């Protein structure tokens, strides 16, 4: 079942995200670095859970952002955080985070979560959708490409 996020989901979602990213550090992209969730490629900050909760609160506080939760028998097994940004030539969709329980992968749950986000974007009149992914997150890249996404840039970082 896929449903809207509720505030009482917050701690379970944080535990879920922490377990996912700690077990698959290839997930880390420039977004996690910029938010302080990670300190380098493959390296989570000691306080990454607290920083992710602040990031989540900030994202949910922005008008136009949505968070969907996937459950299986009341257990959180996936989520997608997405929204519309209007600081470009035309409003565009952004999928900020998408995570699926490893044991549930291959069951089309990620496809369903992604599909719900894309359907919502289309309903808002959005013509383009963007997402980011860690450079070594090859399984995610294959998933995104399978669903029509194409790489349009690379992000570089210089530690000063």
C-alpha cells in the first residue's frame, strides 16, 4: 500500500533511511554532502540521522513537496520524496529521495513509487523531472534509465 506521509511516520522513516544508506553508501550523492549527511563519498557523518531529519523537515516545509510511504503489512518498505521547483525557465519536478527495502526490490515497488510521483508531476503540468544519484550507485542508475531518465550532467566537488 502506498499512502501519504504522516508525522507519526517520521522516526520509522529515519530508521529506514539510516539502514538503507548505511548498508549502501553508494547512495551518497552531492545532496547528502551538501546537507552534511555525508562527509565524503562513501562516508556518513557521525550525526547523519539528525541531519537527515532536519533535511526532511525542511523539505516537508516547502510548498509543493510531497512524501509517499510504501507499507507491507504495516511495515515501512519504501518511500519517495518529491516536489516541484519553480526557479527555472518553467516549473520542474525533482525526486529528492527514493528508497526501497532491499528484500522488496524486484517487486515493482520502486516503479510504483516513481510512477506516483511522475503522475503527480504530470497532473501539475510539469514537463521535466530531475533526480540525482551517487556516482557509484549503478543499480539505481540502471533503474532510472529503465524508466526513461537520461544523464544530463556530472557534479564535481572540490574540498577547500
